């Protein structure tokens, strides 16, 4: 079973084998964690994303999918970019959020990664409620068949960390 750990902080500083980026489908950068990863990781990450756009994802990376690039100047070994769903009150998109975690772990397995750091995907600009996002994240990682040994959730603030702590106790 995967060991789940929680830390509060900035995911761009993590020394994991791979860190996950809450990207958008363009793969060309954005706000939030995406912007921070590109800023700190340097232009090599964007160049790799542009190559992926040209070679495989001309229409963008679909929601719920994941793809890996170099981590540029970051301490991590790789960046796995995944596209979370935008929160919707009308439509249940939970399966797409779960897919982000599952697909990221599948890509991590392909990379041979043993430690993977995740942000709370979709809970920022995409508006997903933190408690539900935490529940889906933890349930999906617990149920995953993967060779990854440790999944570290890196929560940006104390409030998010507390919500994940509660979800970890309850899941
Ligand atoms: P999304 O568009 O998927 O909602 P965001 O980047 O806007 O992605 O937010 C996802 C989560 O990541 C939010 O909870 C946000 O507070 C958090 N976050 C933003 N910057 C960082 C960072 N540098 N490290 C870790 N988490 C971050």
C-alpha cells in the first residue's frame, strides 16, 4: 500500500522523484501552482511542454490525463502535468478528478518514481471545494495499484493541511 504523508508548503521546493503540476489543457502555463512551477523550474519545462503540444496534444491535454516532462531547475526529478476538472455544481466531475491522481501515478510508475508529491488538484482557480477534493485525492491514492511508495500531499496553507488531515483520518 502507498504511504501517504502531508506537508504544508510550496511544492516547487519538494525533492520528490516527481512532483505533479495542476496544469491546464494548453500545457503552456497558467496561474497558481502551474505558474510557480514554470517560474522556479525555468524555461526548459515550457520547452518540453511545447514539444508535447506539437507531437501529441495539438488540441491540448484532455482533462483527467497526465504527462511527464523534465523538472528543469527544480529539485524534483520530473514534473507530471495533469489537467484537473473545473468544479461544477450541475455536473459531477469527480471521476475526472480521481483520474488525475490515478493517471499521474501511472505516469510515475512509467518513470520508476518511488516518491511523488501532489498539490490539491482543482482546489484553486478551478474552484473545487477543499474537503471534497481532499477526500477524492486520498481515496483514489489509497485504492491505486502502483509501485510508488510514498505520496506526499503538499498543501499550500494551514487550512488546506487541516482539511487533508481530517480526510486522512476519515477515509
Ligand atoms: P487548479 O487550477 O487545478 O485549481 P491551482 O494552482 O489554482 O490549480 O490550485 C491548486 C491548489 O494548489 C490550491 O489549493 C492552491 O492553493 C495550491 N497551490 C498554489 N500554489 C502552490 C504551490 N506553490 N505549492 C503547493 N500548492 C500550491
